[in-house]
C-alpha cells in the first residue's frame, strides 16, 4: 500500500471515531448549555473547565505526541525492545510525578489560579463557585497527561482506533452526570450555595478523565510495555523528549493557548454577560469540523513523516504535506462558508433549549462567525507543524508561536478597547482567526526557505476551485435563508429538518461543482471513505 493510502486508511479510522466523539461532545455541551445557559454559573464552570481542558487539548491533539513519537520511533528503529520499553516506562512515570505535583498545587491554590485568569475583573462569574469547580476539575490533568503518553505509544505502532475512541466514553460519563437522577442526590452533600448542576458536572469531568488511561493500559501491556514504576529523569531518551516537549507545548498548543487568552479577555467588563460561555460553544461548533478532518490527518501523518525524515526522504514528505493540505482544504473551505452563512440557525438548532435562550443563541452565533473565518488556517497549522517535528525541530515552531502569541494578545487588547462596540463579543474570536493565518504563513515561509518549494502553485490552483464551489454553495444558502427563514416560533424538529435539508442541498451543490471543475480531491475523499476499515496489520508496520 502506498504512503498516501496508509495515511488515508489511518485518517479514515480516526475521522470516523472522531465524528462519534464529536457527536457525543456536542451532546455533552448541549446538556451543559441546557442546564446552565450563558448565566454567571455557566461562565464560572467554563472558566474552571478551560484550564484542565487546555491540558487535554495539548495531549489529545498532538502536542505531547509531537515530542514523544519522533524519539520513540528512533528507539524502535535503532534499539532493542528492552531498551525501547524502558524509555517508554521511564517517560510515563517521570511525567506522572510531574503532573501529580502540578495537579496537587492547582487544587490547593485554586483561588490563586482563578485570580491569574481573571485579570480583567470577571464581573460576570461567581467567584467562589469558580474556585470550587477548578479545585474539583484540576487533578484531571494527571490522568489526561498519562493518557497522552499512552496514545503516543499506540500511534507509533499505527494503532489509532483505541486512543481516538476513549473520548467517546469520557463524554458519555459527563452526559450521564447531567441527568437529574444522578446529579440531584449528589448535590445534597454540598452547601446550599453550591447545589448547582455545575458541581456534579465538574465531578464527572474528573471521573471521566481517568477513563482514557484505563482503556489504554491493556493495549500497552499487549504491545510489551510493563507498567512497573521506574523513575529516571536523567535517562537520555527522557531528557531528549523533555527538551522537545517544552517548546512543542507552546508551538503545537499556540491555537489552544490563544483560545484560552480569548477566555481571559472575555472576563472584561466591556464584554457582555455570557461571553465566556458563548466563545466556548462557538469554538466547539467550529472544532467539530477541525477535529474530524485536520486532527485526524495530522495524527496519521506524524509517524509517517517521522519515518520519511529519518530516511532523508524530504521530497516525499513535502508531497505528503501538499496532499494533506488539499484534502483538508476541500472540507474546511466549504465548512467555513457554511458556518458563516448558517451560523444562527446552526446555533439555534444545536443549543437553544432550556436555559440557553435567544440571547444566548445570538451571542454564540456572533462568536462562531469570527472563529469560522480562521477554520482553514487552524487546519493548515495542524498539518505543517508535523513536518518540523518529524525533523526534530521544535525550536522554529516555538519561536513563531511566541511571536504569534504576542501578536494575539496585542490584537485582543486593540479590539477590546477600540472595537468592542462593533464586534460585541467577537473580538477574541477574530483575534484568534487572524493569529492563525499569521502562524501558518510564518511556518510555511520558513520551511519553504529551508527545504525548497512545497507545491504551493498546485495547492493554490486547487484552493481556487474550492473557493468557486463554496461560493456557489453560499449563494444557495443565502437564497434558502431568504425564502425559508427560521422563525422563532417554529418547532425545533421542523427547524432541524429545514437545516438538515439546507445543508444537504448545499453539500450536493458543492460536490456537484467540484465534479464539474474536476477537483482531484473528490476521488481522494472517496478513497478516504472507502478505507474506513481497521487494518489488522497496522500494528506491525514499524516492526520491520
């Protein structure tokens, strides 16, 4: 099987499981929105959840794997199995000690942690509740970090299905806790002022965070990894992975750090009440597309690129990147257009229930507008960073990430001070989108200068066709909204049906135009779907 075929097979498995995970994630967020709306309690919960969720994003979306996989791959190729698993075991337990200390400190100094992330006053949150929620949720970083190591090891053996499926169980745990028969008896153990579903949800997040690790342990043992404690911070492999990890966390996680910065600016008194929650929900809707395709492909191509870099096959590595960019752009460009045009009905159908009313919908749709503008850039960053990590270069993405982070903070300040009245709650989201384009442009130009052309002309021609197809789709969506408006008094089932038909017609128009323009990505997407079956031999690909 060709490298392109292997990547498509792996990415298809990840994408299918990610779709299921994102559906469960939507149901989780929908339950949270139904119970809490965009109230001060909701903002308090999201603020407390954002901190450990940042760790989850780092581990689940490539940051930890980007530093561990290249080193682990080199051990698999050049060292004995005993030495290889010794390195993995030491990495696991060294990280466990570090995260245990951080988790304990985060819970003990919860008040100080919340203070550090509410520098603009946070007039829209319930302070004491946010401190309690953070104290409950923060220890989850221990389990999430160790699960990230387990996922990186499994991915190195081309086992992607299990790590991708753990998020489903995590989300189902939280969904179960959101049901009244579970959380109401639990709240009796808390003082009256804390008897809110947010407390039960926080406890569920902590319990659910241990699930991914528990699910991965049998698979790790099957591959040959012993879990007996072995701590050695001076191990050469551990030190090398550690040196790669620190800059990789910033480089790979700059998008997530920027989202977190958005949350900090959303606490300003200049922002409307509910801004923290609306930005979170808008980000989650946008992540539905980003997570399914961009993260699936970036997860699949990192081990492949690591092997190409180790063999000096830089031409093939660049071709792999161009192929991945075209395939992801084929999805993210129409998704961006669709989210922008249909942002209000999408938000209404998905979340406008219970405490999440019309005001919450308007607030979230505005945030979704500005986040969606950056969707192609968010996806492209996920694909270009693995090329640097495959060559063991974490310094360059880190330097670019630092400059982008400074730009992001400054832009957030400018938009907050001078444009808040025009952007409403959308300033932080717009800052994230513009920063993402700057981040990708910087990485692209640097890699091109070092290793030569990346096939930009071919990619540009393909993207021009995609834009034309998306424009035709947008015209159809605007026409549909004008002639079949989503009335406020329309039943939710009728709204969902109307939205589904509109999205289906728009998708058909996009693919029809792509066929007329002979977009080469269309058959590649068909291949992606056709290969959505697990490969029993995938785990042995690295053995030879």
